[in-house]
């Protein structure tokens, strides 16, 4: 009889020890989480605060996604307008802009050729015409503004006379002075060479 009683006490003690260990463990975990999140003293927070923390974590995670999105874009097209929505799909985030008409494009609408991106319509145009480079400007990181007039000219000739053109940038490392040179080249359709060359001279 007293042996059974002893057994019950031992079992209760074991249960108590396990409960205490679990409590210590969860406290340690909370402190660890706090220390990981911020470098403030590791005082366990009330429940509502840690819920806010969780929300904050989620927010910063979505910010990261947006940042990734932004950082991947300039590589593709350094002159693409700030991120917006697709010209055809208002529910889709734009990932690029057409090299000819500058419309913003979602992943489904963008057509790529090497480093160039086009809308579906102008990708067809790109494939169906012969394109010729009519102007090249060399710039360095110190003189990035040198090529600006080419971008302005491109935009003007598209908006004013509907003449399509696109710009390609080639990079070259000059080993002598260790400069990264870029060559900004304006391409137009073969049939527009004379007209646009004359316009770019007079601009
Ligand atoms: Zn286009
Ligand atoms: Zn789209």
C-alpha cells in the first residue's frame, strides 16, 4: 500500500520536473527570439507586443521582396520608368518597359532579345525590320549625362513623329586607366536613317 503511494509521488515528481523544464525551455526560446530580433535587453514581451513583432517581421519581409524586384529591374533596363503596373494588365506588376514605346510590361507581356525588352507589338516590329545604328555616344561613370540627348531624341521622335528607335548600351573596361566606358547606341529602322540622322544633327 505505501509502495503504491511512493510510486504515485515519484510519478508526480517526474511530471513536475518535466513541466518545469518545459517552462524554462519556452522562456529561453522567447529570450533567444527577442535577442535575435533586436539587440535590446532580453525582457520577455507581453503577448500583444510579440504579435506586433510578428507583423513587423512580415512587413519587412514583403519590403525585401519589393526591393529584390526593384534591384533586379535596373539591370535589365536602366532607363525603365519607376515600377508600376502593366499597360495591358492593371492587376500585374510591371517588370520592364518596352525599348521602343516605353509602355510598362508585366512578365507575361515582356518579349526579350538579348538585353532588350519589348511589348508584343514592338517585338514583332523589331523582328520584321532591319535596324541600323546611327549614333553612338561614349560615356564614363564620371560623365553619364553625355548620352542624355540620345534618350531625349528617341523619346521625341517616337512621341512627335511615331518613328521607332531603341537604345542599346555596350560596356567596355578600359584596362589602361581602369575606367568602365559605356557606348550608348541609337538604332533606327533602315528606312528612317536619312530622316532621323538629319534630325539628330539639327537637334
Ligand atoms: Zn512597345
Ligand atoms: Zn501584361
